[in-house]
């Protein structure tokens, strides 16, 4: 099995995906172990001094003014984990929890947290054993870190709380640790706090959303091209020279993808109206501009994620000169903003896809296609309600686009009086990505049927390959009304699993 080695300078998005989704093993580099030990020496030296140091020999948050005597410090670290493991609601997905744990380990290994090497090794051991702590939906305000989610993970390291074993069964964490020969950690000064204080949950969800949206934006370019063919639109608007004079890179990439898919099509540029079209509708003509703006938003979000992956987010932090300083780097604003930006872009991409679907189904605007792409309109309803479902999904996407990061709610007796809500932004983005996949699947379903109904005109070879692959994957073609939900589910699985992009790229080569 592939292994990911964690050093002192951060990890890559590929590493996070490998651990979170593919179950890659985690190893600590010798450099990381040395950095952990060096930082711990600094913390131990400060703990031995009579002067209070925040996070080492004091309380936390609004209780930071209390000096904690040495005999109570281990209890303090246990207590902060237990009291902060206060999440509620549904369980968070396994891949999110694994990303959360791995990213916290990444920061611990930076040598800026003061955590002992054995604690870091236990974190790696838990990941490698396939033990996934139970983390709940609600509890993080995205400031002072994803406190409650991280606390549930730290609780499992202590052998407390519940966790899911590699068999998928939830059991007491202590039992699972024993079965895998893992000794529960006994936290010392600063360690409880260091395990809780990071943007790891929202960052992990951002990285996974970026990977999913990369594929979805390419998928959307393909379905937009199929819709253009189904509507007998013109591909002249995709010419590179038109996009070069408005030099947004995402726009150029989307236009190039559509042009590649449409190469060799006999369906583009035909007009069957009494009054020939001068221009296609915006949902067709402006597809590269809308998808391209989303692609550029992805690029910005990826830059933020890369910076955060290189960061060591904790409070207080151990500095190379031996100081342990309080700071505000745990505030999730940078990550929260881009999570919200992506939800807005996803909503707009879904919205323009739905408009193309509606146009394909409307006999007054589809340029010769039967009403609702039905076999016998009136007897058959065709794809009428498939578009209703798509419209419902788009309306939900619009609600999910309302930014979480524009909100803040004070906590901790007004000590933490401005928070990012980044965790909430991440949770709603996951739902948005899920729904966008379904929206694109409905457009694929409608566009493929429309292209097949254009008898006597051959679609582009790439379009033909997509339609044939979809049919082989269980996505039904034209014909009388039938139970539609299984067809839509098959289209969803075809898009979600990468089959749509793979089918097109067999003809076009790699798309952008």
C-alpha cells in the first residue's frame, strides 16, 4: 500500500486525498521526530518555570488568567479534550475525519506545537489501523480551530469515546485501540490544546471539494457541448481568438474543451427556424465564460489551500528561538472565504446547465425537437419531471450559496468574539458538490437524448463515444415513458465515477 511520509514542511493535496480516500499509510520522517522532540524540550523547560505561559501552565480562552499548578496540568489537558468533545448531530463522513486527523498530524509534525513524538506516532497508528473517531456535524465555529471535531478525534487517542473500526462497526475507542495494540496517550502540558487548535476539518473538506470540482467542471464542458449540438448551435463562439481578447485562463480552457468535444460534428450551425438565429441563447453562447469564471475561482481556492497546507496552525506556537507565543493563526477566514466562493460558483454552473436542459425540452426554443423530448408528446411526458428535479437541485444550490463566512456569533464569554464559520461553509459546499453532480447528470441525460433525436446528422465522434459509454453504463436512450429514476441514477453514477470524462477523452485526448 502507498505510504505518505509526513515531514516538517507540510504535505500536498495529493497526500491528503491518498490518506482520506485511498487509505494510504502514514509514516513520520526522522526530521519530523527530531523537530517534535526539540519543541517538546522547550515546552518542558517553560513548564518547569514559575511564570505562567498560556497553554502550558494556564487555563484556556476566557479562563487563560488562571495559573495551573503542576499536579493539575495533566488533568487540565484531559479535561479540555473531554469538555470540548461536545459535537451534536449526524456523523461526519469517514473521509472527512481521516483528512481532519491527518492534517492535524501534519501540523503537529511541524515542530511548532510542542507535542511529544509518541503522541504523533499514536495519531499515525490510529490512521493506519483504519480507526475513525465518531465526529458530529455541529460544534465548530471555524475559530480557535475546528474545536469540537478535533476534540472527538483527540478523545479517541485517549481511548475514550466512540470510533468506527476498519469493519465499519462503531465501538468504544478503547476497545479498538487494544485490538490493534495501540496504547492510549496520556496527555501532558500543552498537548490537549495542540490537538484541538487548527483549521484541519475545513481545509480537508476544501481539498476534497477541489478534487471533485476539477472533474465536474470538465464534465460540465462536455455536457454543454452536447447541449449545443442538440440545439443545433454554433461552435464559432468557441474560437480561441475570441477568448484570447478576454484573457481569463478558465474561460479559454472551457472553450477549448467544448471545441475539442465538438470537433467533427455535423450538428453545429444548422437553423431549422423560419427566422434563422443570429445568436444562440446566453446559456449556450456564454457557457465558457460562466464555467471559466468558476475554474478561475478554483485556481484561487487551490492557492489558498496550498498556503494552508504549508502552515502550522496552533495557539500558542513554539518558535525556533524558544518562545511560545499566543497568536490568531487559527482563525479560519482565509479558508472560509474560498469555501463560500466555490459554493457560489457551483450554484451558477448548475444554474446555467439547468437553463440549457429547459431549452432542450421546450418545443418553442429547441429548434425542431419534440416537446420534452417525448416519444409521443401528450401520451408521454418525456423528461418534463427530470427537469423539475434538476430545478429543485439548482434552487437548493442557490440556498447553499449564501455565504457562511459573512456570519459570526460570539463565544467564550466574548473572548472569541469574531469567528469564521468555515466548518459550516465546508459542510454546505460538500452538499453543493453532491447536488451539482446530479444537475450535470440530468443535462447529460437530456442532451444525449436530444442528439440522438437529430436523425440524419452525425454528432461529433467524442459526443458519440460519450453517448455509447452512457448507454453501456445503464443510462437509457429515447423511447416511450418508463420509470425514470433508475436512468437518472445511472447518469449520476456515470458522471460521479468519472465515466463521462473518460469517454470523451478517449477521442479528444486529455481535456483541460
